[in-house]
C-alpha cells in the first residue's frame, strides 16, 4: 500500500509546490493511517489542516484501498 500512497502523493505534490510548499510521506501504518510532513510554506500555513483533510486525505481515500486517515507529523 505504501507504493500506491506514494504514487498519489507524487501527483498532489506539484500543486503544493506551486504555492511554495511540499509534502513528504513519513509512514503508512498497518491499520491504514498515513503520516505526512508538510514542508516549506505549507508547514506554517493556517490552512494546512484543510490541505491534509480535504486534499491529501480525500484523494488517498478515493484512490487507495485501505487508507483510513491522514495525519500530520
């Protein structure tokens, strides 16, 4: 599952980079929790929670079986 998650993170990355940020996959747990680290402008952005939940989490849940949640680290 980690390879599938990374594939979709790589598809999301250009839109974050366009705003001066980035995302790094840290871990995918056995129970479907994806842990990511926001970098650059995203790391201190007040909208980062929305980016994680409405952007990254929604995309991963729609495309990768077994993803339950995305958490920032």
